[in-house]
C-alpha cells in the first residue's frame, strides 16, 4: 500500500495511492460506495489508467461498535495518522457519556485545525435567494478551540458549583444571575490557534488569486476571545504579508458575525475567503449552503496544513429515516472527494466530476430533494444519479 508523505513542505503522492475511508452510518452505506465508483472512473479517465486509488476501509461509528465494541478504534486513528489523507461518511453520535461526537474526536485527535467549507452555486439548482450565483466563498472555520474544546459543566453538578465558587471568590465575578441553576462553559481562543487558521486562509487566498480575507467575529461583545481573534489576524497579516498588503494583492477586513449573516444575503459578492472561529463558522457555512441549494451539495474537509493531514467528509448527518431507500443525495461526499482530489493535486480528475455534475444539474437531473424544485426536474435515485454522473464524465 502506497502512502502520501509530506516532503519539503509539499505532499508527495504516488500514482497508486492508498486512501483510508470510513463508510459511515445510516445513509453512509449508500453514498460512500457510489462516491468511490465515480471517483475511480474519473481518475481512470483523467490519467489513462496510470493513476489509481486503493480504498482501505477503517471503522468508526455504529459499524465499529458492532464489530469491535469501540466507537472509534485506535487503529482507525492510526490509519489516518499514517496515510495523511482520508475521507468519511456521516457518523452517529454515541448516546450517553464518553465521546460527544466522533467527528469532533477525529478533528481534535489529529489536530485538524481547519474546517474547510467551499460554497458555490451550480446552475439549475433551485435556491431561496434571487442571485445564488453571487455566492462563491470559502470558509476557514477553526476546528480545535472555542466550543470544540468541550469544556463545560452541567447545572447543579459539583463541578459547576466549584467553578462558580472559583469565579466568585477568586476572580470577583458578580454577574452570574442564577448561579445555583447555571451550567458553565469555557471558550478558549488562543493566539497560536487563531494565527495558524488565519495564516492558512491567507495562503489559500493568495494561491488562488482571491480578492480578500474577512475575519468574522463577535469581538464587540467577547473582547478578549473573539476580539483577540480579530486583533491577532490583523497583526499577523501586517507582520508576515506586508508586501502583499501594500500591493493590494491581499486585502484583510473584518465583520461582526451578525452583520456578516445579513451581508452575505444582501451583498455576497463582497466576500471571498472567510476566517472565523468554531461556533460562528457553523452558522456561517450552513447559512451559505442554504443559499446555493442546501447542505446536500455542500462539501467539507478537516485539514492540518502544517502536517498535511486531512479528512474529507459528507457535511450532513446519517439521516436514518431515509437510509436504505435509495433516495439520499450523494453530492456532498462526491464534492468532498473532488476537494480531496484537488488537495492531492489530481485536479484533472476533480474537474471531470465537477463539470459532469454541472451538466446534470443544468439538464434537471438530480436526486429528488433537488429535482422536485427544478422546473425541468428529473428525479433519480442515489444509485441512478451516481451512475449517470459517472457516464457523463
């Protein structure tokens, strides 16, 4: 099995490359196989059979628990650690204590500090806004701090009581209105964590010749966490990219999160690359996805640009109510695989898939969640859509 390695700051990708994958729970068992079939054909066509992906299944979620008794086996983490780049379907969240979210656990364990969400419009897809084609943004969402740190204590617990006592007695905090019934959470935002995210966003903007990077924050209220994020972002740009700023090749600006959510609807052409913290990024990426047709066609990735590690993923949930019905939209994981192909610099294969999907949508071919709103909609099942996509490459 051939591994991707990082060498002299760049990924070195063999022609026959091993990619670990997690099938996923619920609809994951339907979307992952069809995604692989589309990718396999695109790679074969783009490179005349000289390149190939060897898919290596690793376990997580319900399938892992059933087979191993663990939700996230160490062997799965080791595989993503060793092979650098992988892809996953949606995962169920264990009920009860322990791991709150398998997705978060993977991001935290592998230090995948960027949640990358590109959002663009495909002609033919029905949108709730007048000009969805104006939406063309890439969100860099911080993936390891803020609420993903998972530091909180339940109301009424001994830990909550002790934490409040510390706040009150040691820190002089008098503004907790109902201390006896309050849950508490801690929101860590570091200079190092903010800088590496914003640096990645800036590098992406420069390498793709994009017009601006916008720091989205709530620093008007949270002055030392979200305000710190904004401050450190400007300082980083001025310190590390002075020539790019002076020449106008790089434009750094900021926007308070609630204002940004309005502006992204009213004047989306003003924004290109977005750098933001974890919770803001959750709202922003899903809101933008809704503008272009929904999360069913929204791809995503979790990346550490320093180490090269990356896991690409379907951005939706496991949808157990429609699992096994051959109606789920596979586009999120397919477009995430397109991102993966671009990441390993197999862009020719990525372009084949994107062009084929554009053609199908423009002709009204889609799964029923999209086709039912199209004027010329021609609904297809999951397997039928993927087959038609592969035949359109």
